[in-house]
């Protein structure tokens, strides 16, 4: 019984000191292979919620790096070719991070991406609100009504996702006291919606 009490006391002391928890673990990513190995260990040695948060962070970071590669390709700037270049830059970006920093960076990227995509969708909604159909053109009217309805459903979903992402990010920002995402980093923005057809102003 005394041994058990001593073990519990040591564990509580470690927690009080802020060390040893899963959020304080260091990401090992000297190269893409090392990062893959680290992620495989996380995938088998942590609870489901922790795995989900880590994987979502990596997805956001990788998507942002891939978007930056595409932006530089369009501008004719060197970046590197293929998925290997993206994997290498992801590894370089997160190597030595604590898990809490990894989650914060992924969360900041998610909030920025969702915010940009929501703004694009809301702009498309505003433009489509100005469109009218030809008198008697029921096909175009039904198409436009359906498009507006689908867009509003997507707007609501984006708002809910953005609010959830901000709630998950908030405690990480409060703990670190600073942002990790640079202002120059471009979010990945998808096409807001299908273009309306058979309609005119």
C-alpha cells in the first residue's frame, strides 16, 4: 500500500510540474521517415481523442504546405516537386515541437482556412442573391432556388465548424500566450460552390 501511495505521489508531482503529459511530448521528425514512425507510435499508444486531434493537426499542416507549394508554382517560384517535398517541409516545420504546439499550429491553420472558405462562400451567396431568372423560366428558377438553399446549408455548416475549431484552439492559445501561424502563410481555400447556370440578371 505504501508503494502505491508513493507512485501516486510521484505521478501527481510530475503533473503539477507540467511534465510527462501527452501534450508535452516532443515531436520527433528529423526527416519524413522519423515523423512517420513517431505518428505510428502515437496512433497505437494514445487514446482516441488524442489521436484524432494529432491527425487533424497534421492534415491541416500538410494541406497548408501543399497550398503554399501550389501558390509558388503559379508564381514560378522554386519549391520542390512531388509529395516528398511536402513531407520534408512538414517534418522540418514540426520537428522539436511539443504536441501542444503541434495542435495549436494545426488549430490556427484550421481556423484560418475555415474563415477564408466561409468568407468566399458568403461572397458567392451575396452575388447569387442579386441574380434573377427570365420570366417564365421555371428551370432556371428551380436551379437558382436549389443553389441558394445548398449554399445556406453550407454556410451554416462552416459557421458551426469554425466555432468548434475556435473553441478547441482557445485553451492552447491561452496556455502559450502567442500565435504560431505567420501572417504570410496562405490558407487553403476551396471553390465556394457550383456556378449558377441558365440564369441572368
